[in-house]
C-alpha cells in the first residue's frame, strides 16, 4: 500500500498576523474587563463582586478567554488561583489599554472661546440678518478670535446643515414648512413675538377712535407670503371666524410690507419684532389686531450629529443668549 508523509502545515507571517487580528477583534470589552478583574483580585468570586456579576458568568467568560488565547491563563494549585506567565505578561498592557479606552469614552473635547480660532456659521432670514451686527460686538468680547460666517437661509437647508456648511439656522416658525427639514434636524424655540397691525401716521383708521374687526376688514391689506407652501396665520385665524380680508398686494417678506404701508393707505399685519424699528422711527404706527392671533415662534435649527459637540454647544448658547433680545422677541429659554 502506498503511503505518504503528511506535509506540515506552514503558516506564513501574514496569515499569522491575520489570525491574531481576528482574535483581537473577537475579544470584546466585557471579556477584557473580566481578565483584568481576575488579575487584580486573584479569584473568581472576588472578580464577580468587582464587576457586579455572578461567579458563573466569570467562569464562563474565562472559558471563552482560554479558548481564544490558547492558554489556561489561570490554574488552581495548593496555593490558590494563580495566573500563568502568559496572563502575567498581559496585565500591564491590558490595564493601560482599559484606562486609555475609558478616557476615550468619557473625556470631552476642550473648547476655550477666549483662545479658539474656530469658524462658526449661522444661516438666517434676511429680516433677522439685519439685526446681527448689533450682537457681533458682544460675541467678540467673549471670543475675540473666532470667525463667523453669516449666510442666508436659501434653499437646500437640510443638506447644508448635514454637510457642515451651516452650523445653525435661525428663523420664524412659519418658515419651517418651506424649508423641508429632515428628521435629523434638531430645533429649540428661541423666542416669540406677537402680531401687530401697522398703518402710516395720520391714517384715517387711526382717527376713527375705534379699530374693530369691521373697520379692519374694510381696509385694503398687504399680505406676506413666503412661498406657495406657506399658509398665512392671519388668513387662517380669520377663516376660523368665517371672515376674509381684502388683500390687494402680496409681498414675500414683512419688511417690504411695512415699507409699502409707510407710503400708502394700506394696512399690514406683521410680527411686532420685525416692525419695531419702523415704529420707533415713526415711519408707521402700531395697533393691536381686533381679533385673536397666535404668537409667532422663533426657532434655532441644527443637525443632530453636532448636538453634543462642545464648540457647537457654545455657539448655540451665544445665538440663543444674544439674538432673540436683539430681534425684539420674548426670550423662551
């Protein structure tokens, strides 16, 4: 009968390295913690107490470790439960690795606004952007070296938030339906504003003494409509009463409506925060609407991936602290 001598299985250094990498990958954190506890306590029962598990769970993990490592790791003799030379050799490096891993999982990235040169961006509606210069000085007094990029909200806001082009976006709640924000977008109410009616000084409706719903509906109105996807909160409130105003001009932003009112006999119903400058300058006169309207919320939006980032948290707090008040909103936070 023909016999052959088996050819020895040769494992190359590359294959051995691949096997070791697989073993390391397969060893999960739980098993490494068990190994460390056994080395520190010198016994199954004490290791179980340290990790707040049962002794049988420790024994099971040790069995897995022995199979993975190809070594007994711990043996019992007349003196007790002793680590093998392989286990002892692992101890210092294993302890360092666990300490480093805990540091990676628990330490927070440091951010010091006094020395940071990081760039932050904020996208906002044009009517909000006009108020930003008033708060730049306040932010620079806290963080003199940070760079700020102020942008229009524009289109594709979700993609710009996700890509990091825009850190934060600030706008009124009635714009949200046309921004098409994704589920990953987070938001917080930063402030609120009420609606007011604005007319030019000397308007006949102001001389009548009573500004009731009938007089309001009898006037010619400027309506603000941001896009075909946004609904008018004013029209919705009137519809609930079974009423309709006479709109003869529609514009895309409240500031344009206010300018039109200042130079005509039209009336506009707009957020008080957006009309405060024109009222203070005497360009228009403010009067309370003669029917109930909801308040208008100011929102701050950002992508979820930056929610716990320390620099981003600082930037959010700066915007929330300084901008709503500068916009004349009632602060919500």
